[in-house]
């Protein structure tokens, strides 16, 4: 609490010191405030014009044209639009269209004008809401409106124009590329046709040379095996005709009966296999086993009779007609020999083809490689050509869609209006600032001087300075004159400060009432 009392006492001493030096407050206020008020009053009025535009990116055709036409990202277009709107070339166009270039007499002045205009035109907004504000201030309300209008027109027309120029540029590029790839495709087709004409006798082999060689080897091996088997069958039948003995179909050698094949052999074999299966399941007394056994015995008896009839026939006598079985065997031998002859012809043809393939073993890989390279180049060129055609169709659909409905629709929320009242400068704030600066500078100067040449305002200050006891205080002998002089200085200070405050009040009232105080003063003078 004591520290607070000391702080308040010291602060009061500072205030008394400033009050004693209040003439410096009057001097600074009269040096700063009238001049500052005058400078603020003669500041030219600034008229601000503003336009608000909404960019609609929700086109009705977008979902319909998805996958059919080339579509740009509206967000990226808006971002690029806002970044390039105030480029130097665009600002130069705005300056010329709004007649601001008439103020510049030289190229340097025009460059400075463009630089200032770039800083003064304010474009604000976000791609989230797609609402953008264009603001510009100028001493002339008409000029401010024209600059904002030209900027708005450049924003709308420039974006749409850029879209159309981009579409035209893309279409020209696609047409040039299509023409180039069409020529390349024709050249590739011509090279491929010449290659096919040159190697028309070899190309059927290319691409499957080793497969064909392997197939011929397999066919040749199969043919030779078939010849061998057919020859063995023919030799077997010849041996039967000549009466040679051989193993029968069950691998048992018989000295009494020649191993001749009869028409009953297959049936007997099948019945024997069936009888074996039945005996695995049933006994010999089962009806199926008894029936199968009886049938097998009858077939074997018939077979034996046929063999006996054949063996008893005189095969060496030409006058005796051959038995039907003998005739069939001879016909079978003749057929097998004819089959062997045809198989040998086939074998020779396969050998010839294989030799022909082997003679081209060094040429085929080279032709295959060259054919693959030509086909690969042709396919790549063809794919690119077809892709370019597809892209051109998509670009054409996009261009026609742009004609019917633009991706970006600009809706003017607030057009630029001709400002009737100035938007600046903010003289109310400036007048207040000048007032505070004037009095603040005076108070600061008074405080500084009071500290450099301090005045004792209470006895305890003398005790703190001299460290001597204070026994009492003596009033001034001419106290009335001093009080009169103090009252006079107070009146002068109040009149001085009141005059400054009155000036401030008049200027603030005129500004609020939108009265041009400068014109009033000029008319009076």
C-alpha cells in the first residue's frame, strides 16, 4: 500500500511539473494542430467503386459429358484467372480503356502509372465461395467506376476468350498431329507391304518356324512308327497265309493249330474277360457263370471248326477256290501294303519339308525380327493415330458443348456504381490523430523540460534532494499577484486549448455533414 501511495505521489509530481510547463503544450498544439488540420482538410477526396461477381462452376453438361468430352477443372481455371488478372499486360489494357493513359506523357510515366494501378486495384475472394470483389479508389468517381468496369469485363471476357483460344489451339495441334501420324502410318503400311511382297514365300514360316519344325519332326516320327506297325501287321498276315506258326492272341504257342485270326477271336476274348470278372464275384454254380461258360465253349468250338476247315484246304492247288477267310487275309495284306506305300510317300514329303526348313534356319530369325519391328512400329503408329482421332472427337464435342454452355458462368451480384460520396480519406480519424499528436507532443515536451529543470512543488521533495530537515514553510509575500498571474496563465491555456478543440469540433462536424470546408473557406476568401 505504501508503494502504491509513493507511486501516486510521484505521478502527481509529474503532472504538477507538466502543468507548470504548460506553455510548451500550447506552443506544440498551435504548431502542430492547425497545420495538421489544414493538411488533412486539403487531402483530395477518394471515390471508391466496387463490383461483386459470382463464378458458377456447376454446369449442367458436366455430368452428361463425363467420359465423352475433355473437361477442365473449374477450380484450377478460377485460380489461374485470379492470378493472371492483374498481370502487366492486362493492367495496361485497363489503363488504356479507362483513359488513365492520358495522364502519362512519357513511357516512364506510363510505366509508373501501370505499377501504381496494379497495386491500387484490389481483387479479393476465395475459390471456396467463388465470390470475388473488385475495388478501386480514385479522386474522380467516373474514373473509379470505369476502372472497376474494365477490370470486370476483362475478367469475364478474358476467361471465356482464353477458353476458346485454348480450344482452338488444342484443335489446331490435334489436326497437325493427326496429319503427321497419318503420313507416318501410310509410310509404315507401305514398308510393311513391300516387306511382305519381298518375302511372300518365307513369311508363312515366320513367327512359327520352330513350332513348324517341331511339328514336322513329330509327324515324321509318327509316320515312321505307323509304317513300322503296318509293316508288322502285313508280315504277320503273310506268315499266316504261308502257314507259319506264331503265338496266338493269348501268347500261347500251339504246334497243332496255326495261330490264325478268325472272326470269333474278339468275342472269345471279351467273354473270357467277362468270365474272369464274374468268377471274382460268384462261384462256378452261379447262373451267369454257367451261361457265360457255355457261350464261350460254343464260340471256341466254332473257331476251331473254322481253323480246321482252313487248314484242310489245299492252298497250293490253284484250281481249288480259296476259302473266304484266305481271300480276306489276302485283301487285308494288299490293303496294308498300299497303306505302307502311302505312308512312305508322306514320310518323304515330311523329310523334304524338314530339309527346306533347315535350309532357311539362318534366314527365318532375321525375317522374324524385321517383321516384328515393322509390325511393332505400325501398331504403335496406328494406336497413336486412333488415339489422336478419339481426342479430336472429344475436343470437338467439348467445343460444341462450350458454345452451348460455358463451364464458368459469371453472375454479376453488384455492378460497379458511380460513387456519390467519397470513401476516403478518413478525415475523422486523421483529425483525431492530429489533435492527439499536437497535445501529446506538447505534454511530452513539457514533461521532458520539467525533468531537465525540475521545480519543487512540495516540501518533501526538498528533503529528498538536500537530506536536510524541513522546519516549516513560508508563503510568498506577493501571493495575490502570483495568484492573479496563475489565473491569467490558466485562462490563456484554456482559451488556447479550447480554440484548438473548437477547430477540431468544427472540422469533425463538417466532415460528418459532408461539407467541403476547403470550398467554404475559398468562397469566403
